[in-house]
């Protein structure tokens, strides 16, 4: 509570006085539940130790990329660091909304250069910077895949190894789909274009730039045909409903899947995660410094702090997503033959020796899964076509299932608040036991 009040009063102080010394404040804009907030005062202390200067973080959250982007693009908000998704980084580079990160850290070690996995650097290199190198403007944070969270009681691995499971009438009313048009469009287009991929007519990377009327129409036809089987289009509550067995399949992000799977087996809810054989998208979120930032120095130190292995481990413990940091400390911390008896080849992430590591395959997929995934891209001026298609697919009908979802979500919020602290404690206890 004291921390919350400090943030509120700090924000009021910054906004109330146009001449306030902004070097004393760092404005951070992040997704909700996407950092271990205990790290905030620890960074303030670390910054004082490194620079001899005092800074206080004003921490605010957003729920969708476009909300954040609008505040910066149209409102010229002076956030010092924000955390957009990959395709939004493309859009911000295109609109000249970002400042270079810079590497001037005095005597402080540069964790940004040394600790980020080369694989993630390669992903960042695929970002269309419109003449700019995205590696100069963004620091990758968390990454993952898009696939299916499923309940083994009712759904087999074979079922979810194809995106066409969404049209299986056995699961009508038991499917939840992310309310994220780009994350849904891309895998479905990959599924629909299998023949062209196999023949060499197109590639996964090329498909991620495909905004043609033909492709939009084909995906819309597919989604329109399967939508009556969908129980709900969800932004965040799908994972809670899966833990309560109100759904059997969730078209979701790997990080949400990991959150849901943690501890559910003990409750008799055997949840698993899989990426269909046809392929999918790999995504990442990254930290950037917007062009209207007022405290670039503290922003640079903050991004560097987040790249420390110990900080990355704590963030993963709390939020369930996978850090872009690929150091030996991360590998050691996340490995467990007891928890994950089947080894995976993660040499792409941790280096050539990491060909048989005991890691959570939902967090660190085998190289065979990674090879059939690719990065999404921004459509620029073509984006409204995607949004309009998505609106037509979802429609505006308030179904019985929608009402059930609304009420279940309210219950899920309470469940989430309790489960969040329990899961954090369980992770720490399990790792302490292993050590």
C-alpha cells in the first residue's frame, strides 16, 4: 500500500508541476502483471549505488498495445520506457517514435549486450525497422509461441496438433480463443497455405506480410465457419476458465498456458500446451524509449537492470513468461529432470551444448517446434482491413455462453489474486527443494 501511494503521489507531483526535475522520476509503462513489482524499489536502490543519483519510478500499466501507442503517438506522453509487442515496435519505428537505446552506462556492466540470447537477437533483427536496425532501439523482454492449452481428460495431443481442431464438433462450447486478431489470423493463414508452403510457392516469413484481400477472405471464411463452436473470445480470462474446466481448449499464448498449468495437476486438472504441426508464430515483447521521454539516462539503466540474470529469473517466477536472457544461470535455474523428464533441444537459445536439457517445453520449445514458427509483422495502413474482418467474425450477439463467461470472469479475478501468490510461493519452494 505504501508503495502504491508513493507511485500515485509521485505521478501527481510530476503532472502538477511542469518545471519538476524529471531526472528524479522514471516513468515506466508496462502490461499488467508483467513484472515482479518488488524489483521496483530494488532498482531505485541499485541506480543510486551505480550513479550516486536518486530516482523514483512512476509505474503505470496498459492492457492492449494500441492504448499505449495512442498515448505516445497522439498524446505525446512523456513515458521513459514502455513495453510494446514486436509488431508495434515496427509501427513505432515507422512513425519515428523511438530513441536509440545507447550504451553509455559509465562503470556499470552492460548486461544488455552480453546476456540476451542470440536467437532473440535474430528475431529482433527480423523486425522491419524501415531503415533502422531494431537492435539499436529495443531490448527484448519476454517471448513465446502461440498454440493450444488443452485438457488431457477430454482432448488428446493428436487432436491439437492441427489448427483444424477448432472445427471439431466434439469440442463445441468448450473452446476459448484469444481476442487478438493478429495472433489468430497468422496461424490460421499458415494452416490454410500448407500446400503453397510445401511447394515452395511461399514461405512462413512471406506469409506474415500477406494482407491480400484473398487471404483475409480465406481466413474470415474459416473463422466464420468455426465461430459457433467458440465459447468465448478472451483477452486474459481464458487461463482461469481452463483451470476451472469450463473450457477444454484455449487458443492462447505460451505464457498464459504456463500460468494455467502450474499446480493444476495437483487439483486433478491435467493441462498441457502444444503448437500444431502446421506451424505458428513466435512473438516477443521488448522495452523501448519513446521519443518524448524525459529521463533517458535512468531509462537506459532500468533496461540494463532487467537484463541481469537474477532479475530475469525473478520476473519469470512471478509472471510465468520466458525471459529473453539466455545465460548459464537461467539454464541452471530452469532445468529439472524431476519436473521435466523428457529432454528438449534448446541449442538455438542456450548454445550448441544445450541439445538435451530438461526444461518446460511450453516455455522452451524443442528446436523442431521453433523451426515451424515465425515472427508476425505490422501491416501498416492495411491494418484496418484486419480489424474490420475480426469484427465481422466475432459479431455483436450476446450469447448465453458470453454471459457465462462474464460471470466466470468475475470469479476468475478472485481466483487469480489468490492463485498468483500461491503459485509464486510454490515455484520458490520447488526450486529451493531441488537445490
